[in-house]
C-alpha cells in the first residue's frame, strides 16, 4: 500500500511502467493496467478477510492528462496533495474502464494485456473481448464492497453494467466455436474463423471460463477449440494465438514486427499458458490440467540433450515466453524476470492440488488426475503446521466427500486457520 501512490492518477489511469529511482514513467492509453490494482486488492481481501485495507488513504499521482491525439508520454510524475482511501482509488479505476464500444465491449485503447496490440484501438474505437472478461471479473468480485459502502442501489447499478457486458461478450464476442479476441478501429475482427492469421487467441477462451461470464456451453466449446488449435505437444507449448501474424494486410500493432512464433506473435506466453491450465481446472478436467502443467514445466524441456539444446535456457527458471514456429519452435525466450512463475505456483497449489484459503479459512478443492491415489501437503500458517493428506480411492478428478481435522469429521468441510502454534492433521477423502 505504501507504493500505491506511485501508480494511480486522479483520473483513474496508471503508469504502464516507471523507474522508481527517478519517479519517471510512461502514461499511456493501455486499458488493463489500471484494473490490476483492483484485482490484486480483491485477491488479498479474499484470502485474508482484511477489508480494512480499503480504508488506507494514499495520495494520487499528479500529471498532465494526455492530449486527444497523444498515445503516451514519458515524464516525471510526483505524488499530489490529494489523498483518498484505496476503495476510492479502485472505484476510479473501474469507472475509467467503463468505456464501451459499439459492440458493448470495453475499448482496448493502445493495448490491453497484450502490449503488442498497439494499433487495434489507437483511434479509440477498437474493443477487447479479453478485457471484457477481465473487467467482468474485477467488478463482480468488488460488488460486495460497493454494497457495504454505498448501498444496494449502487451495487445494482454495477451489476447491471456487467450483466449487459456479459450478454455482449456471449453474442458479439462469440465466433461460433470460440470467443473472438478484439474488434479493430477499422472494423476488422481478430480471433475469428474468418482470419488467415490470429484465427484464435487463448486468453479470450481461458478468461471466459475464469471470469464465469461465458455461457456454460461456450465454456466447454471454447476450451476444446483452445486445445485443438493452440496446444503443441510436439514442442511442449501452449501458444498464445495461431496462426501468427506475417503477411496479412491487417495491422494490429508492433506484435507484427516479431517473427512468426516469437513472443506474443504466436509463441507461448507463459502467463497465458497458466491461465489456460487454470481454466481447465475450473471445468474439472484434472487429467488435462496436470498433463499440460507438466508439459510446460521447463524441466520437461531438458529431459534429453536434444531437447535441452533446442530449449537453450535454464531448465530451473520459468521462461516468460517460448518460441512457437518453424526452426525456433521450442526455444526459450526471456527467463528470470517473469510473473509467470507465481501464476505457475498458484495454479499448482490452488487449482490442481486445491489448497484454498478464503477469509482465513482452509478448504480443499482438488482438480487432479483420476489415477492419483493420494498426495500430501505441508502448509505452514504463521506459527502452525497443517499436515494435509488427500486420498482418492474412487478415482475422481474433483469433489470432497469427507473432511477430518485431528480425527474429527468436519461437516462444513473447512476450518478456520489457527496460527498460534501446534500441528493440525487434515485428512480429505474424495
């Protein structure tokens, strides 16, 4: 929270990146940066139950607003003398994001999570289907806090907004077998069966599931399409999009400057690969989730001298990207710096093994292969140790039948965490 003042302008947008030593950074028209403050704060409250974080007051960042034709500005930005609590910071970010295009889907600006889509919406018309699912997630999880602070009428107002967006995503954003990726300023569509390049993009499919906004049948259909078009078992990667941009007349931005299969242009971007695996667990596909989790583990890219020579980077560090086309397919890109490692950890512990902490309460929601008979977790919470044993005698992917703590069955199948010391034995039967 001490760093929050480095990020949010009073208008609700944030710096895309900055140099902490000099307080210089770049103000842009990117459409997703501002929502991650909300997403991470929600994650923190979800786990700890500590809603008081929303009351902490921090200053906004001061800076000149971008001119109408200005896409970005690198400048010196300092804290202003205007302070508000983090709740209001988040609401400003959400309200800034309620900028919808003609299809009822949020505008992409000069890029969303995929920075390379820098020209998809630079004229302020283009829309991002992925951003719609992400914005839906952020607002949906923030509704209880809006109701607590501003009442049911205000909550209903935002619920109506996301329900309208959900309808648009499932109609305008649906391409028949998967979700589209974006609508461009000029009316071209990305992520459509009609496209020669970028026919399908993974993050629209995975976040349709993760957000819960995709219609139930579309969740399964879209993830089957992701599997059929984007999972490359031969090279052990999950591609971000396919086919890569190369010769098409469409100009989506600097993504096209990368060689086909390199970085965002059709390689594996490991953030997105982890989101696909998380989506498979949300649908209960434990066998697939573990298969793909193992497949993209860097250690699997160095089992033989041949694969190690192809991968070329450290087998003990998650790569941000792995190349996905032609002679470079399977070669690792940037290592060490990426947040993909924490998504990898999170997917394994929370989504596959199923260790869920909510409001300081422990429960287990495994999504594992049917042939796993048993596994154990040693979880340290403050001064206490929780020895968790999960048994799967009936060969299930998901579902907990019985939950025991220290030999006593717990009907609620969850326990409040106790950090004051001691050992707790948790036994789970699936």
